[in-house]
């Protein structure tokens, strides 16, 4: 039964990814100097995610539209990033944005919170 649920979940996830790719739209355009500045700021951010997770797809879609090439870290079973997420954030739940700023690390869960943060900071 658990296997069937995982198969259905993954199938739906990949359908959502396909729909996202087809309907994504254009990236935000910035002048090259501003984009370079934003890309530098993004080096302190990492998105912990599963590729077929619908909430991760929602977050990646927002990142794409905002033209934010944030490093993505897959937390599949056995991944070093899974251990990193558990030890740093306290739970294996995705999406999770790791924000490193002024020597402090914040672990932000919830796709809507992550998207709001990105929009406020980089839109």
C-alpha cells in the first residue's frame, strides 16, 4: 500500500512539474549589473527540496519568475543534504530555504513564507 501511495505521489509530482514547465512564462528582466548583484546575494541561500514535491515546484516556479538562481539541494533518502537539513533545520521537511546572513543561519519552511521572503527581498 505504501509503495502504491509513493508511486501515485511521484506520478502527480512529475505531472505538476510538466505543467509548470509548459506554463511557466518569462523570467524577470534586470540590467546585468543589478542581476550580478542579486546573484552575489544568492550565494548565501540554498533551497532544500524534492524534485517531485508540489510545494517545491511552487517555490522553484517563483524563483524562476523572479530570476533567482538559488542553489537547489535534493534531500532524497541517503543524500548528504538530507542529514544537513535534519541537523541544521531540525526536521526533514521541504521546501526549506537556508538563509545565511551575518554569521547566522535561519531555516525557513513553508513554500508561501519562502516565496514572500524572496519577493520582498528581491522583487
